[in-house]
């Protein structure tokens, strides 16, 4: 696999344009930064972009075999949506603790959902077993140049709506989103700073970039959890296109979800709110034109009630 370039990202934009929304870039006076609202994307997450780009690129032979994917929720919905458009069979494996909202939304597209294991890594191992035994095409949530190129289309929209952007904050789990966004920004203007943000409980890419060994812990940002498979493309790309990765605390993520509801009447899931948490903790970060990607809004209603109640 090779790193996608700007031409690949423009090709992805053309391929998925019929299906995705050009999401709003809304200025937040409270943050002094712009919110890139991928929580308002179809399926409620940026993951639709990469998943669609991969599914729409399937060969006829791959379509006949069908696909299998593993996901904590948002990639599952992107794959399911894409497969529904092109009438391809899909099996999606999700951890048993996946929020009900994400499970039901995935099933609504007519794909087979299997709940397996306690973590994303367990679900991916099961999906790989299905791949081996059924010869279905495994659609990775991050380790695929087509997935990364699809996520990079977010950067093209930010550049179009905020030409003088000087800094972009993006959630970082296994690195698919920030690899695509960073690759596009670096190609257009290498001076733009690219900052990853993740929970202290989901430090996989932080550990890789910083040479640390912080442990994985349970997190409200479950979409950022899980290890990265050895040799993954993102392990090579992230150090090339990311200036820094910041850690935020679980309480700050919860407070930021509640703040977004109060200040902007918008819902973000835990992984979607980490960039907001970073800016609220360190407001000096937004002294230059800054965009923060609110990556998803698929938050279970009961979890939202608990957060609002404090």
C-alpha cells in the first residue's frame, strides 16, 4: 500500500460527492475557533467518507465476494450505507459494548451485524477470521489508502471555506482521519499546523509518535480505542503530516459534550469532542485561525442524559 497523494484525495471527493454532505464550518465565539461539523454528516460521522470511497472502488469480483468490517460503530455505518447503495453483501463485527444507537443504525441498512468481544481489537480479530473463512473483502477503518483519501476530503472543504486556516485539530485513534487530513493540508500548504487530539485513555497513536507506553483504558471516546495493526500505513503517515498529539482527560471530554449542547445546540460523541476539550483546556491554542473537526455525533441518548445531569 502507498500513501495517498492530493490527486487521490481529489479523486475521492469526485467519487463520493453524490452521497456525502459538505458539512458546515461554524465559528464558535466561545472557543475562538471554527467547528468542522462532521457530526452533521450523513450517518453522523466522518467515517462515511472513507468507507464510501473504498466500497465504491470495489471491483466486480470483490462485489460478488461481499465485504466484512470491524468497527466500534461509525465505520460500520459508513460501510453499511455504502454497501446498501451498490447492493453488496456485508458482515459487520462490533464489540459487545457498542452503544445501542450505533448498532441499530448499522442494522437499519440491511447488513448482518455480529456483536463479538469486549474491545475493538476482539471484533477485528473476529472479522479477520470471517475474511479468511468466507473470502469476503476486509474493509479496514484506517489501514487502506482509499479509506485515508476519503477522510482527506474533509481538508479540502476546510480549505475552501477558510482559506487562511493556520491550524487544524483532529481526533486521532488509529490515524485514518488525521492521515488523510494531514496529507491534504501538507500538500496544499505545509505551514498549516496539524494537531491530533485523543483521550489519555486511548493513547495508541500518541504512544507511537512520542515513544511512550501509556495503557489503553475504558473511555467515553470509544471510537478512538484499539491498537494499530503492525505495519499499518498510518504508522508511517502520521509522523510525516502531524505536528503534535495532545492528550485530554475523560472529565474534560464529558464537559465538552455538555458545553457543545449548551453553547451550540449540537451533539458530539466522546471521540468527536476531544478537539473541543483540548481548546477549552488550552484556549491559547486558538490564537491563529483554527478549525477543529467534530468527527461524529452518534451518542447514545442515555449516555447524553448522564453527561448533562453531571
